[in-house]
């Protein structure tokens, strides 16, 4: 933000506007020395306007002359040798007490490269016999080592720099993860107050200034009222100003001068503390009048700061290594204990004790296959379900932490929670299972150096923020946050994750072996066949019901629509059974659909994608979607005219998800979304999100319809056979039963069903039975969250929800005393869990009579009620 910068006064303003200021290209230097820019062949291309004040230069001036005209051969020889020592893009060489001319004047010189140009900066030498700089630093570091703890270490560092440089105040300033900073140590002369413990917002140091701090470690401002000296000419032959990123004399931003003036500071110096390649903090020096330590002393202070940073790194690493070693021991103990007694995993209090001894926390929640358990201070069940649902949007296979749970799951109105932080350790990918460590809210007061929420004021340098004129202490109470989880604790969490996954996999393998020994192949085949036949019957029945014709539609057209949809499923089923009920190729599905509708013009359906397989559930769902897309296009879209075509592209993303795109072109102009959305549109827009947990987006552009679908990775990667929970189904009476149209009058019904078409059919039946509202969910996680949001009056739970079951939902409904029935497509070989054996069970496919009968039994009313 130079004086030429113009900002929009209507825009929101904060100190991030300073991020746009080119502070490394201000074109000026401080007047304590001079600057010369040399080409690779030592010709002078630029120089500060005050160079003649320091060097004897004749009337011919400087620009365009060789350096040998104004410097001795000995000086140039020394400078060339120093340049040869430069290593790295941000290297800087120093020469102290060196004569550039024969007049005897000595200078302290800094040399660095900026692109192909040589930047030479010089200040008059003020230290004629400084002494042993190496010995000085060695003595300073020796006193540092005597500090017992980190606060004493920081204080000693501040004291040593103040003794070396003579500034009125020297502070050690440490950055937080959010970019704000805190004064953790201070050495100051008496009577000027203290900044110790004060916080400064991240916006006080612009982004580009932080970047420069990591490149150029020392920055000095000798007099805030000094008039800067321009560099002439202002630009090079390409019209670019000189890059002063590494300059020791670089001029000062007008905004920063205003900031220091508001603090009452006359001169300042900052030295970067870089730990493990990152800006850890600063040694910040203030003086209340002009002050210019010699270049040699500043260089000694910079060297000391580097040693200071190395000692910080060593001390912090020692603490981290010891902590992580202890955590690995705990992890080994966990693995060993479970290996000898696997029932320990069913004891949440034992697991909590083990985990919190490695990572301090106030409570632990476990979510596995929709089942949950708690120990210590944890959220309510409903809140836990919402948190798990939100965690499923984070990166898979990686621990996640936050000290502000409300940023992940906004709190519900009227609900208060003392939980503010969490660390989630995923212990599987499909389904997402977690061990979650919780931390309670810590209400604390933060002392700021002035109000960080400052109003806008328009000054001579554009928008700026005020007040930073008093820097009086301003307190802010921080709520809703916990103690943050450290990087070291996150690394320990990853170690524990690997251990827990190993335990889970080991137990899973053992359980699988036991199941195979306990169950014969014939029983599994019969149960699976019975399940698939019942689900297929339910699916076809739902297709027929949902495809009911509009007024004026002939029975022939209705039969044609039903026939097309059933045949699409049949084609997909044939492909799946050809592959032994395993994953089948996407391309085969498309080619089969093209052959069915475009027998003589199959080349109008353009296919482009890799050889990708989908599991049977996803394959059947996509078959219905593609069928509806092709049917609509043949009737109304690009495939309805001879010149039109449809392009189908699919690809696998980095995370394993399948992106499937349907795009029509060269067909009739699309007028917009359909005025009436039938069942076909419902299949296109909702099947993939509902049945598969993916996304669907349909756009009706003028040039043609475009539909994009994302199918989650769990359907793209082949999965092992998973047998559903087997339940016992009592024989239902076969006598016809008339339904009660007011059986569910005024009731809110929860329907848990993982198939969209079956769910739609069941919804219609429940409405016909008088239900006031039907809330449909496809997963245990969504269902539990819905229960906590609004308690239902009655519920119907599909036992098998794909890769998990509905037992956790049943447990929660039982706790709330909500009546419910189970539903299943499995046969009589199936068995309910012991504590739910007496629950009513409805077999699929749903019928009005069977639902009426079961619900009447459940509610204890006559069917004519």
C-alpha cells in the first residue's frame, strides 16, 4: 500500500489489505548508508541518490560507469572473492571495516545477488575494533544453556540481545498456529511499562512481511522520521523496480511507520527465529529515540538468534521425543493387552484410560458399525451422531483434530455442551469407524495489545485500522474452545490409529474364521438367495407403483415404460451374474443400453473412460439412471434427431470416487428444466445420492442436458462378501386383512431403508395408512441424528443397511421408548439379536395389508381404528 495505491472504499477493510503492499519493491533505502546495483560485468546500473554523500564521485555521475572508476582494484578483488562464497538464493556476505576508495574512509558492506544483478550496500564503519565476535556469541550461548526451563531460556535470550544492541526494550515474540503472537519474554529499561504476556493479532504482520522474515533474518529501522532515499533510476531496462527482499537498508512501509509511531517507537529491530524451516517467532527490539547499532553488532545479534533458534529446536525436540517414546510404549501395551484378552475392547473405561494416558483428554467415544460407547465427559448420543456424520466429510484414513467443535458441527439452539475440542482417530475406511477423544471447554482471558477488532479509518495511505495509538491492554474472554491438540499429539494419534486398526483387523479375521466354521455354505447360499429374491420383488413392485400413468396415458404406454425399466435391471443383472455376482464393467452397461435403444445408430452414444468395475448394488442403481437418461434423450433430447449425439465420460478420482458425466449435444434446444417431474426424473436426481451415498447434479443448458454423478469409492473397489445379520421371522397369517386408513393418523413415522425405490413405495403405503409425516433415512448415522432432532412416534427399521445393520437405531429407540418394527428381505433362517427377539418383523416386499397388520400389533389397536 504505497501512496499511489487506491482501494475501494466500499470494500470490507482490515489489515490484510497490507498484504498487497510490495514492501520488497519500495524503490528507497534508509539514509544510514548507500546502495549500488551492478551488472554481471560490474557496470553500475542503479544507485541510491545519496551515494555521492559517501563516495568521491566526479561530475560524470555513476550510472553506466564501470565499478573500477569509483572503487579501488583491491576493493573490487575482495568483493569478487566474497561473491564467490555465496551459497543459496538468499545468501548474504558481509565485509567489515573495508576501504572502497583511497580516501581512507572505511565501510561495513553487505553483498547479495538479485537475479543476475549484484546488490552492494555500505554503511560507514562505526566500530573500529569490535573484538572477537565468535567469542561474544559463544559466551552468550553459554549463558543461555544455564537456563533451567523455557521461560527462563526466553528471558535470558531477550536480556543478551538487549545487552548487545542497547535497545530500550527487547522482546521474544512467539507465533501461534493462527498467526497471532504473544510476548513470552521481555527485557526493558525501567519506567516504560511492560508488554509481557500481551497478544497481537495475526493482521499486525502482513503476509508478505512474514515471507521476508524467513528469507532475510534481520531487519532494522534506525529512525522512523528519517527521509528515505530513492534509488535511481527507479526501474531497470524492463521497467521493473529493484528487488530489495534481502536488502539490509531497505526503506520502510508507510503503514509500518505509522504503526510504530502510534506505539511511540523511534527505532526498531527484528530478528527472525526460524525453527525447522518455519517462522517460530521474532526477537523484537524497540527504542524510543533514533538508534543505529553498527552493522557488525547487528550481524552478531543475527548469529546469536540463529543459535537461539537451534537451542529452541533441540529443547522442544527432546520433550517431543520423550513424549512420543512414552506414547509408543502405551501403544505396545494396548496391542499386547488385547492380544491376550480381546474382551477388553468392550470396556470403554479401560480403553479410555489407555488412550488418555497417551493423549490427555476428558472423555472418549467409540463408534463402530453404528454402535457407540462412552467413557468420561462426552457429548449426548444425538450430538455424537452428528459429529460422526460431520467427520465423514473429512479426509479418510487420517486423524482429525479441532479445538472448536462448533466450527465442525454448529450447536443446536437451546443445547449447551461443555465439549469444545476433539481428536478423531479413524480405525476403518468402510464403514467409517472412529475412536474420538474429547476435551472440555476452557474459558480464559486473553490480553491483547489494543482492541484487535478495530474500525476502519481513511488516512493518507488509504484505508488503515485504528486505534493502534495507545496499545493499552485490552482483554477478551475466549469461550467455546479447548486446549488445542499439538503436532506431537497428532503424531501419537497416528501411531494409535495404526495399532487400533491392527487390533480390529486381527479380531475381524478371527471372527470371520469362526463364522465360516459355524455356518455351512448351503445355509449362506439359501439365505442370500432368499434375500435377493425378496429385494428384487420389492424393487419391481416399487417400480410399478411409482410409474403409475398420468391422466390420458394408454395402458400400452404404461406397459412400455415398465417394460423398459425392468429390462434395464435385467440387463444389469445378467452382467452381474455373468461375473459371479461380483463387480461388473461400467462400459458393458452402457453398450447394452445403446444396443437396446439405438440398434442401428449405436455410434451416436460416445463412450470415453477407463475400465472401471462397480459392485452389484451400484451397478443396478446406475443401470436405472442410464436407462432414464437414454429414454429421455431418445424422446426429447439429442438422440431424438439424426444429428444429435450423447457423450458419456467417466474417470476415477484420486480418492477412488467414480465421476460419471452424461452430456448431450447437437440436439433440439433445451427450454429449461421439465415443468413436471415424474418418477424418471426422481430416479436420475436421487438414486445415486440415496442408494449409494454419492452426488447427482443435472443441468438443463440450452445446448443440451448435462448430468454429473459421483459414486463413492466403496462401490468402485471390490469388497468381500458380507453376510447380513440373520433374524428369525415368525410365520405371518395368510388370511387377507383390510388396512386401517387412520391407523397412523397424526403420527410422525421414521422409515429406515437403504433402497430409494423401496423407500418411496413404503412411504406411499404409510401415507395411505394415515401417517402425518414420514421421515426417511438410509443409514444408522442419519437415523440416530434424526431421532435426536425430532423424536418419532413410530419407526420401521430395515435390518440390513448394506455394510451395517440397524441394531444401534433399535437400541436408541428402545431407550426413548419409541415403538418400532423390523423389516427384512432375508428368510426364516435369519435371527434377531437376543434383546430384540420379541420385536415384530415385517417381511419385504411391503404390502398395505402386512404393514397394517404389524403396525396394529405394535400399537395395540384394532385395524379398523
